[in-house]
C-alpha cells in the first residue's frame, strides 16, 4: 500500500485509550484539521475508530464536531493507520480549560450547546455514552462548544453489548450493567455541569467504593453551595437515580436555566479553521519529524487501558479522573483463568465486585 496522503501530520494534541489525535494541514488549501488515528491491527482501538467514523458520517449539527473525511495511511514506521479527519477546535477541551471552574455565563452557554447536541443525536437513536468535560471542545467564538469523541457511541437500532463510558460520569443503571440509553447521557450531562462548576469530577474518587456508591446507594453528587436556584433545579432534573424521572434533552432545552442563555448561534459548515497569519503557524508545530504519527503503539495503549480497568478489581484506589480514565467497555465473557481486569470478568463477577453485602446471589 502506498502512502500518498494529501495532508501533513502535525503535533500530537490528544491521546486516549483508543487512539491518538494530531493536528493536520491540507497540502492544497492550507486548512487545519484534527486527525484521530488508530493502528489497524489493534482490534479495540480500530473498532472504536470505525464506529466513530460511521456515526459522525451520519451527523450534521453545529453542536457536534464535524466529520471531514477518513483514509488509511502507512506511516514511516511501516504501521498501517486508519485516520478520521475532524473539524479542529482550537480552544481545547472544557476539562482542560476550566480546571478551576467557569463563571455562570460560560457554564450556561456550554451546557446549552451540549444539550442541543444530545437532543440532536437522541432524536436519531444515538447515545453518546461518554459525556464529560474532556469530550466537549471549545471553539474560537466565546461561549461556543461542541460535543466530540463518538468512539463509545451506540446506535439503539443496532444490537449492542456491554457497557461503556468513564466511571465517574456513569449513570447508576450503567454501573449496574442494566441499561444504557438517552437517559444515561442526561445523568452524565449533570455530572459534566458539576465538573464545569468546580473543575473536578462530580464524585470523589475512592476507587471501587465510588462505583458502588454510584450504582447501588441512594446518594447523589454534592452540589456546590454557590450555584443559583435555577441551576440547582436544572441539575435536579438531570441527576435523578430513577432514569424514568430524568428530563429528556428536549425538555431540558425548555428549562429556564437554558432559556435565559444568550449563547452563540452557530451556522453549521460555514467556516473551516486555517491560520490567519504566519504567527498562527508558530503554534501549530508542523515539522518533518512530527509528520509521522507519534508511535504510541495502540496495542500497548489498549494494554494500558486494560491495566487501568483492572484497578476496578484492586484494593488500591485508582485515578478515575479524566487524565487517568478514558473509556470502559465490558463484554459478557467467561473465563476459567484468574481475572485481572473488568474486560476479563463475567457480568456476574463484575456485578459482585460492586454489589453491597447481602445482595449477592
């Protein structure tokens, strides 16, 4: 296979359990975009990227990072990569930018963007499954944000197995392995809003104890005392343990907290990011050395993900904040060997880890 891309790969701007994201520039028109790449021989990461490509292809919303294309390349390390080309959002992630929290005006605007994105995909039977600050990208226009990373997303019209998502943002029914649908995204939305307020995940990281608390207690995330009654009520509509009592995203768009939002009004597809001057290029870090993918062999990346997931079963409290956890996927499998990760456990074994004494069969 001959590698003849019409674009040049730039510096790495993101790395997760299922792929690496780089800046890229079109050789012909100078457009800058983001490219997510996965080793085609790494089953988990390649499958997640293929899933994201198929879903993004079907979406067209100003509140969702736009699909720009996809291709296959052979890099200088002779590894074959599948590449997803996406709209470049220069502002970074909501989680990275707001490590100390945001003001209410910004929270309101970002929240409306996320709810608008979720309303759009839910109407098309798609569930994101991993809503969190790290998967919301900030645009150039003040208050603009877009939902990204659909590698874990599911199409409800297709058969889906297992649960997926980031533990500290998972809904109770997802932790229990019972269900994952639009209502689960709404719970994760509530956790993400708290993350934007405080700059921290909604739940205190206490390892497996936290997973048990989310899935099997009657507890709710603590709400900051400083928030308005309007925002408190909005979060109450998202964070109800009974999923049937949560508001839908269509309903949330009519909540007073969002109706009073004077957020940006995006026009889909009317702008592609490109450097405005030579000074912009200095920040993009394109060079011959970086035109090849950072060799973070995705097979080893998947192994690292399994190691992190394996901490679910340990007595040592793992780091489940966004820097340490990207996605959890579990399948119904059986094994006669000792298990070191959730991926290796049967559903019954996984549930026993998180089930309070007296509830085990």
